[in-house]
């Protein structure tokens, strides 16, 4: 199911989310409508379907996390490690997995979904919708109905003091946007680095005789993405399931055979002793231990592909115990063989099962990057729909799970970047350093945003917020401080990637905001349109015109430009706004909202849909749906207002004749005219926005409008 209409219409939709008025009471809802939205709550209950979904998550969500034993110890610089060193390292990894994996992500972060979507940008949009800030502020008042308020402000009363600070301070709002953008860019960078390091780890033994095998595997991996999360999980889950079950068995064997008392390292005492003995060297080794929790952000970001219960079941019942036992076994082996840390996992495998485990390990590492690839699709979709990223094609790959998305452009760009990273940094050491930077920074940003959610939305008691923030900010801050020392040794890679992505996001956002400001300042109201049409030289020509406008409480300035220059307007003109609503689904009978305006033959139409909706509007079908809604609206108005029946029939007849005379869809295409008085910053940023705008997907094709019926009206906006 293609939802290019969701992503490619972002300029029409997201711009309208910023510029629309909120006086929809007079718009017509078809008879039988009951509620504005259909809520799809993410409060899942235990069921067999959740168990099946939990199994599917193994092949998608947890690949990067559960295969981390392949490269955690090899990424550390260990010089003559002792038994106490290994016990301390295992203790660090155990408490990192427990606190960050179990407590932070599985228990807290998964509850901070934005109507079923997870990830950094989902937290940002959740905060924006609960405060009058950001590009989402205008939808906030619109959704202030009883049905949506229960979703947006559940358990809250009024606004928090911190929320009011963000509403008043532009610096605070921009800082919040910067943090969200940085987290999103870092997560996308993770989606580039994870496939690279995973495939390199998997192909380590094959790259000598077959040097191009890594690139070939990456090509195959990315080509499989078009089949969707469900089909990919069907293929990958048996592999990851076999890995998840076999590695702890190897771990148990190593524990019994090499060091049965390994679990004494669960005492935090060993962590203190480790840092006391190793000092700065121990702190630097955190750059390697952080990789034991790599992929944890995907646990949250992939939420839209599955649901909360399935992810929690899979993580708590299989992934977490598997990792604890696998790392315990690996550490137990290293205590008896301290110099084998570069390939401890493979050397710890009993000879009798070596080749089966090797095949499983190679297959698992190959598909491990699926978690971050899927997460990248999700965050790009969120960014596009909310208007912070240029329009790309987004496709729903499941008819019953709306969060399953795929973007062809993003997929192939990721593939090119991944191959490029391997070609430039083929030995994997620099990629590992970059990987640690990404993992730690994304986790730290999530902690900051979750803290704001606790304070502003959940109204968590202050002592609990303080305890959460102190524990996780301190822990992840120490990790960040350690991995930042790796910047000269490959750690600069994610910053370079993030800088490019952030520049694209900011350029798009800045250009759209300037365009919105101009349209709000120069919008055409009905009185002004009446004056334009009263000019004797302006004629009403036969036909039905859909004139797309970003502004609901008023009309786009391109309309005035069109009427003045064409000296005409169609006899039946429908000013159409496509409006994205930050709720899962809009009730089908409320999808098309129409209104008869004060001028003859002039109507307003709002096409409303949620992030889990597909418009399902194709060409003539779209026209028929709108005209049928208008006919019902005209008939209802006649019964309510006791209008002249002959006048009503005349309007319906004019509507029918206009449709038969021909349909045209007019879309404005505005460009900035950058004058001599514009600042250097404006000239550069708006020029960059124009490049992005000219090369991203167009809006109208998403509705299936036939080419002969499309008309673009260009206009220059003064910068």
C-alpha cells in the first residue's frame, strides 16, 4: 500500500498544519459522524498475536543488539588483562544491559510513544503537541477535542512550568529542535554504520579469499528491504532465533567448563575495583563496552513496526537473558585464556558444534543491521510527515500494521553510504570507534527528551525524575566522554554524516518557515477574492477546478496572482487543503470536510488523514468523493436553512455540469526572489532550500491526478 500521499504531500499537508486556522465548526461532516479521530491505543494486552509479533521482532528489532558479542571484546584495547579486569568488564556490561536495556528502554521509553511511533523525533513531536511550540503548535488547538485530549493530555492538568518556559523562550524551543535533529541525524548515521560493521564482522573469515563479498552481501540486504518488515522478519527471524538460543548454550558450557563462579561479578564492587586499578585506561575501555548495548535505540525507534508488548516480551524473555549468559560465557573463557580477546567468541565454541554455530553467527551478523535500517525508515517518515525533511516516497508494506514503512530513496542512499564507509574504512577498527560515538550520543539525547516528557507530560514526581536523570545522564555522560576521545580515530564519521543531514533538515525547515510567514502575511480572504472577481474583465469560465491551498483560514497568495494574470476563475472552484492530523486514524466519514463559501460556485474542502491512514484517492475517484460530499452538503443546508429548492437544484446542476465540462487541478509553485537587501544567511539558506525543493517529490502525483489535468502556477515570494 503506497502512502506517497502521506510523505510526498508534506509541503501541502505539513505547511497547512502550520498555517491552518482552527475554525472548523462550520465545515460539514457527513451524517452519522461521531468522533473526529479513531484512536489506536498502544496499550497491548497479552495474546497469541503478541507472541507471534515478539518472534518476528527477533529478525528486525534486536539484530544489532543480540549480535554485539561478536565485536565488543575485539573492539577493546586490552594489555595483559587479569581475572579481576575481566570480572570488572563483565560487571560493567551486565549493569549497562540491565539499567539501559531493561529499565530505560523496555520499561520507560516504550511508554513514551507518539501514538504508536517511537524514536527521537517521536519524543519531540509528543512534546510539541503538548506545548504550544514548534511546527506542530497549530494542530494542538485543533485537536483540543474530548476525544483527542484524552490521548494528548492523559493524566495531566493544565501546563507545567517547564512547558510554559518553552512556549515563551525561542532559545529553549530552538535548543529542543537542535537536540531532536541531532538525535535523528545520529540515528540515521547509526543506520549507515550498523550494516557496515555487522557485515564486516560476519564476513571476517571470508574477506581474504573473496574481498568483495562484504559489498555483495550489503547489496542483497538492502534489495530485500522493498519486501517490507513482515516478509523480512519472516526470513530473518529463524536465523536470529537460532542465534539467540544457541549462544547462551555456548555461554553456559563455557561457564561450567572454564569459570563457574563468573556471576559473582554481578556485584558492582567489581566495577569500582576495575576503575580503581586501571584509572584512565579503564575509562578509555568504556568506548568498547558501550557496544554491548548497541542497537538498544532500535528497540524504541522500531516501535511503529510492531507494538510495545511484543518488544517487551521478546527483550525480557529472550534477548536480555541470552546476552547475559553469552557475555558471561565469553568472559569465563577469557579469564582462563586472557590473550584471546580478539576472537574470544569463536574460540570459546566447543569443536563439536563449531561449524553449525559459525554458520549461524555469520548469518546472524549479516542480517543484524535490519534493526537500524527499519528504524531509519521510521524516523525519516516521521521527519518528512512533520515537515523537517524533504519529501521522499514512503510506502506502507503492511495492510494491518501501519508503522511498517519503506522508502526506496532512503534505502538506496543508505546502501551507497554503507559501501562507501567499507571502502574507506575497510579494516573495521575506525567503524567500531564511530559506532561507539553514535550509540552513546543517541542514548544521551533520548535520556534528555525522556526527562522532559516525564516533567511536562507525565508529571512524574520530582524525586523520581531526579533519580532517573542522575543515573542515566551520569552513566551515559561518562560513556560519551570516553568515546569522544576516539574522534580522531574514526569517531568523526558520525559527526560528518550528522552535519550533512542536519544541514539538509535545517535548510528545509528554514525555507518552509519563511514560506509560511509570507503566505500568512499575504493570504487572500473572501472579501478580497470578491473584489478581484467583481472586476468586469475577470470571467468565470466553465469547468471544475481544484485549487490547492496551504491555508485554511484564508487562501494562498498564489490565487490572487492567478486571477490577476489569467483574468478568470472556473465557475466551480474548490479550494482544497490536505491536512495531516497528529492522530492515528481519521474516521472515514470525516475524511472529506466541505463548506460552501460566501461567493457563488466557490467551496472549501479539507482532506484530513492521520499518520496511519492512506488517502486511497486516485484521480476520478477523488473527484467523485469530493463532489458527492458537496452535493450532500448542499442538500443538507437546504433542509436546515429552508432554502429555495430551485436554487439548491441549480447549484447541484452547476456542480454536475462543471464536472462534465472538465476537471483541472491547480497547484501553486512558489519560489523565493532574493533581493539585494537580503542578508548573506538568507541568500545561502533560501538558495539551498530551492535546490532541495526542486529535487524532491512533487505533491500532486500522490493523488493520482492525470497529467493533462495538472496545472502549476508559479509565483515569486519576496524573501
